[in-house]
C-alpha cells in the first residue's frame, strides 16, 4: 500500500481559502431564506454583499500563498492562478448551496420571481405587448429552471465574474518579483 501523496502548498492554500469563501457565501445565502417571500432590491444588496465578503478570501489566499509559501514574492500570473482557483471553488460552493436550497426548500422560487417581473413591468407602465413578452420570457425561464444543469450554469455566472475581478485586482496589488541585484542587495519590484 502506497502512502497518499501530500498536497502541494498551492493546492492546500487554494482549497482552504476556496472552501472558506464558499462557506461565507453559503451563510449569507442561508441568512436570506426568511426573506425569500419579500423579493426586492434589498435581496440583491444582501446577496452581492455576501458574494463580495466571500471573495475577500481570494485576496487573503493569494497573500498567504505569497508570504508563507513563496517567501514574499509572487508574479502576476501565479497570483492570478491562485485567485482564479479560489474564486472557482467559492463559486462552485455557491452553486451547490443554491441547488440544495432551490430544489429542496424553494421549488417555486423561479415562478415567484417571474410573476414579480411581470408585475413590475405592468406597474412601470409597459405596454400590454411588452408585459406579454416579459411573461413569455419568465415562463421560459421557469421551465428551464426544472433542469439542475441550467440552474447550476446560470447560478455560476452570478458570483464568478465578481470573484474573477477580485482575483485580477488582488494579483495586481500583491505581485512582487525579485529584481536584479545591485551592489549585493536585492531590490523588490511591484
């Protein structure tokens, strides 16, 4: 029997911070469950606050990898790779949480959301033809939401762009490369 391989420091960092990121986003999502019947603009604010809070772990994960594994130096590409992987794991955790919440606890979510969109179109003074277009689009969305693959794909594109943007910004902020030596001293560049 061969011993199991030890995870590389990058894998350990990525998984640790990615799973913590997913947990933070899952907690925010679960915290909004009591308010699910009062859908409105505040739910978007709470939802994206949870996403941003979860993706702050991207910054801390890159910094931890740079400082604890690479001795304080990391290039933009490596930093972006670490951040991208943390954001991906966090986003997959977000998707998994939503799949459980939607299919087990809120199977009527998309139909309620669709009706809310139709009511909003009607109240905003849209023509009857535009209201009917909205209704048709919402009915198609509700039908598509019966597929776990469709729900997963559409849910993934909600947090991931935010995580990728934070990974880009964090990689730019945290990059440090070893510069050429001058008189025996090593100069750091940003």
